[in-house]
């Protein structure tokens, strides 16, 4: 019984949250990796682009709520996401036309494009803060829990409760659907294949008659979809605050690099690698050992490897180790 | 003279703008803008050495700034005797353990050839070391943090004059840069940027949460000053006489004695804070000028030529027998050390250390905007960038407010759009910075004062 309790404890505090957080990171990491692979620069505006898409999701959610449209047990935001995606993609294409295109046509070095993306970051951040403000916002509605801790205890008779938030389930489901569609698109359709060809070898792809304009446009459209959904899911699960989104850029970058930058599947798994290691290393295992070990051997301290304040340190250490020992990432991306 | 015309013109316009602020707003504001411009100039010089001279991208400026600030605390605060006796031994012992651990890792690295076993041994040393250090330091840290937590709760510093911290800050930042450079300098440019950004976040996390060393988010206030205090100045005779002499024209217009005394008092209070700020300006100006002379000398020296050669074509420079890795590490350390000085100067001027205020937007990306806008590779450009961008950063709120009022003049004062826009005026500075950066990168990619190398 104690053993079962311990398993449920880990499931409740580590596995489920890490899976949800990992999915959110994975979407961001695929976004970074696509931009890097096809447009060939590190996009420092990642976090702010995600917050931009989330902002539109929130605005539409408010609108639907004020009109009285809702999805019942599901959050209204799910209905708002498609509309937000349209605006987001429009914004992305606008930025590309007025900012990034010039440097791409001139074949500027990637560093210059990264610097330009900082300019975009400033502007996007300003727009988000001017429109919706810098404060913390929750826009979740509908049924909060799929399984409540109390109900679970009554059902199974265990000491430990298992609480699964509906947002966590939605996050994981949406991620699975979205990512499998994306991989199907990249691997099976003609456009997807030409995107991969363009990413592998630009000159060869151009020679074989691939239209670069179309590739770039589709990349931005996919990026817009990923950024909006990833951001909205994060906001539903936790809350929306522009500054947190900006900071999320760091684990997202770490995930993309760990997975092998330029490799979407690597980025997808990289998100989970980062999320699980962050949570595994910063969780206090005291209660777990209390269940597993006999009473005489119970630990005094929290049995926490790292305090939760050092979340970033975890993703960075993984990044350094990977860069030192496998410079192309775990799943063979471009060699750095 | 003629070829430097654009430099002189740009600087006179900048100084003119600051003087205009002095006339229309107040001299106090003008001087505080000027002081922070000087500090920003030091930071941009550091970043410019790395980016402009060597083409290294360093997004960790925030971390070095914070380390400089930490140096200011550790140098100037008086040591807390009780804390030392409570947990000092444990901390010192942990320090020795860390040094021992590093030496052990170095020994293994030197002694054995690269192999899987070596990797595992190093990993084992590090993990074991961390566990032992945690066991040793934990009771010490707890004891230290319990000593009068409302006022101290940390080890304190060395109680030396705060000016020394400018050098120590440089050493701290340089030391960190050395470690980072060893690990990360082999990476390609944009990875180096991401890696340094992450490291700077970790530095901030450590400073925020290691309360025994830095008091963390409880902040350290009331640091010593290299300049006199306003309160003391207001009671010194020579200062009051000085203010009287300066304002004799205005004072002589007031006939009533009591009124005149009151007016004089007002002038003395205003004058004291201006005087203190002037003291800081003098100190900062000395630092800026010394650094400017050194960096200019370096730029035109054979070493500077070599750095440019490495920047423009790494492989060719390597083939000519220049040690690219070593030079990159050197310039990484030098640039970061200069940023460390700026960090210490900043805390010196504020008189308080607030780890919570270190944000990447303000301390990393804004500095990069300064470097790009000013002109990378040109020291005068970098300093000008620091001035222009900081000036706009401060003055963008009034400018934004003016623009909002202008564009929404037709609307009612209580119209929701107008109210909302006026509330969000502080964020117009991000918009201005971003738009400025994008415009400069597009239409003047080398900055306001572009790099100009003449062989003398």
C-alpha cells in the first residue's frame, strides 16, 4: 500500500505536471527549431511572440464570454485559439515582410538576424504591454479538474490523492494532435518535403525548383500556429504574464538545442527532457522516502537536490553537458 | 579636426539635450540622467570591446553587472561579527572544499586521457563534492541567516571604502567570464548568445537566493558613499556660502530677511543634491576617460589590428599564427571586467543593492541596443550610444505622453482609449527602443558613428 502511495505521489507531483509543462515547452521548441532550420537565425523574440498570440486568445475569450458563448466544461479559450491564430499569422507575415525579408534577401549573417529579432522582441513586448498590460491574467473557465484529489482518495482508499487538472489533459491532447499533424505534414506532403529539403541544403533545393517565398510563408504560418497554441496552453495551465513568457524563452531554447537544433522531432523530445529534469531535480522527495523506507531510516531534510529557485540552472547545465559531449544535440541536428 | 566633425557634432547635440532637460525640467533630473548615461557608457564600452573588436556576442551583461554590484556590497559593508562566529567556519570550509573539488577535477583532466572512465570519474567527483558541501554548509547558512534577519542575516563584507569595489567588481566579472569563456567560447555566435543569456540568469538566481552572502531579495541598503551626504552638506558653512554666492542675484531681489533666509534654505537643499550628483559625475567621468584612453590605445595597437583580423577572418588569422582561442578568451574577460566596473559604479551611485531589479531587458538587451545604435567597433560611438539610448529610455515617458495627448486630442478625457493609452505610457519606451534598433539596423547598419580605422 505504501508503495502504491509513493507511486501516486510521484505521479501527482512529477509525472503529470512535467508532461504538461514539457508539452508547452515542446511546442515552443519546435517553433524555435523551424525558424532556425528554415530561416536560419536564432529568434530571440520567441517568448514575446508566444505572448502576442496568447494575448489575442485572451481578447477573443473575453469577447466570447461577454457575448455568452462558451464550450460548457471546456475552456472558452479553445474556441478563441483559431481566431487568435489568424491574427498571429498576420502579424508574423507582416513582420517578415517589413523586417526579416530585407536581411534574408541580402543574405546577412545569422548574427545580424538574431540582433534584428531583438528589435522585434522589443516592439512585440511593447505592443503586448500597451494592449493588455503587464499584469497577471487568468482566462481559464469551465471545469477545473478531471479528477480531484479528494475524489481519488475516496475511490481508491489510498492516502495520496491524484489531482489531474483538465488543462493538463487538454495540453497533452492538443500537443499530441498538433505535433502528429505537423510531422505528417513535414514527412508526407510535397510542401513539407520541400521545406525539409530547403532546410537541409538551400542551394540544392532552389535548383530543383522549390519556391523559397512559399517555403518562408508556410514556415511563418506554422510558426504562428505553434506559438499561439503553445502560449495559450501555457497561459491556461498557469497564467498569462508577459514577463514570464519572456523568461520561458530560456528553457525553450535549451529544449531546442538539446534536441538538436533544426530537428523538429528532437525539439519535441527536448521539451520533455528539460521539463522532466527541471521537475525531477527540484522536487523535495521527503514524503516519497517516508512511504518507501522503513520508519527508522526516514530522512530529516527535504531531500531536495536543488532548490526550486535554480530551475534555470538545470536547463542550462543540461545544455552545457549536451553541447560539450554531443555538439549536434541528442537527436542529430545541425552541427553547431 | 575636420574628419572628427561628426563626432563633435553628435556629442554637442547630446550635451545640448541634457542641458535642455536641466533648464526645462530640473538640474537634478539632468544630472541623474547624465550619471546613468556615464555608467551606460562604461557598460557599452565593455560590450563594444567584445562585439566591435572581436565579434563575440555576449548576452550575459546582466550577470556581470550584478556581480559588480555584489562586489560593492562585499567590499563596503561592515563585517557582521556574530554571523561570522555563527557560521563563518562552515562557509570557509565549504570554500576550501570547492577549491579542492576544482583541483581534483583539474588533476583528473590532466592525468588521464579522454575516455569514458574519465568522464564518469569527473561526474562522480562533482556530485560527491556537491553533496558533501551541502552537508557542511547547510548548518552554517542556517545559523548565519538567523542572526538578526531583519537587519543583517548575512556575512557582511570587509568594511573598506566602496571605491575599491570598482576594481574588485572587475575582478569578479572577469573571473566569471574566464570560466564561461572556457566552457562556451567554442560555440557558434548565436549559441554563445543563448549560453551567456542562460548563465546570466543563473548568476542572478544565485544572488537572489543565497541569502547568507547577499541578503537576497531582502536587499542591502545604506551602502557607504564616496561622496558627501546631503544632510551633512546642508549644515556646512562653506557650502551654504557657496550656494549664497551662486544665487546672489536671485536672493538680492528678496528684500525681507526671513523670506530671504527661507529662499536660501531652499536653494541649499536643492544645491546639496545637485552637488552630490556632481561629485558622482566627476568620479564616473574619470573612469570613462581612463577607459576611453585605454580602449583607444588598444584599438590602434598591433593587438587591436590582430583582433580585427581575427574578427574579419578567423581562419586567415589562425593561419598567420595567431592564437584565436586565447585572444577570444582574453577579450571576453576584458570586456566583462569593464561591465563589472559599471555594475559596481551603479550600486555605488544608488547606495543600495536590489537583486530583484536585475532584468535582462534593462541590463542586457538595452545595452546591446546602445552598442548597435552608437556604432560597434567605435569607442566614441559606443559611448554616444549609451548616452542617446539612456536619454531616450528616460525621456520616452514624457515624449510618449505628449504623443498620446496629441493623437487623442479629439477624444474626451474620460474616453476609455485615452485613459488606457495614458496608463500604458511607460511601455512606449520598449516600442521606441525596438523601432529605433530596427531602423538603425536597416538604414545605418554600422551605427550613428561607424567604425573608422586609419593607420597612423
